[in-house]
C-alpha cells in the first residue's frame, strides 16, 4: 500500500493528498520562484502529477501560469501557496511546508546560478535543471 500524506494551504480551506514516494526533493533558487514566494528559495517535493490530488476546497484553487512549464496553485481565501503543476513534464511540485508529514530530505539545488542565498550543505548545485529534465545538468561549486 502506498503511503498517503495530507496537507493543504495556510488557512486549511484547501486540503491535498500525495501518494507514494516523491520523485525528488530539493530547493529552487530561480528568479521566478523567489519572486512568486517572496523568499530567497523554495523547498519543493516533486511527485508524479497523478499522485497529487485536491481533497477539499478545489473551488478555492487559484492558478497563475506565467509559462507553459509551470502552473502555480494557491488558495484564494488565504493566499497560501500549495503546489506548482508542470504539465509538460507530468509532475507536480508541492511546497514542502504544505505537506508537513513528509520528511523533507533535499537532494539537490536547482537554478543555483540565480541564487541570492548561497548554501554550503554538500548537496549538488545545478546551474539550472538536470539534463534529463531539459536543463544543462551543469553542476556549480558551493
């Protein structure tokens, strides 16, 4: 039986479930994520899109699509950020704080070329995305 984790938005009006093991966990340092969240980076947990579902408050989901690659989803009641769908890749990244029962174990930093918060944690720092996801796959020094 697959593990199920529940979470949601800041006010609790929107609830989600994620099933199974994440594909990846890490930090994104891109300008777009930083600008959207107002933080120096974003902690994400990446799942196959079919393993993420809204269980309550679907009518309260707001969506913002700046590019074809990412559709950000948030609660229209509290403004809480919940997840970002990546339809061209078949994945959904859920903000780590939105699913508190998932043990966050990051393994990578994405878009580290754009960082404003250098972090020395021994994890790989990729210039952009891994090559298999359409990026250069180029590693950067800490």
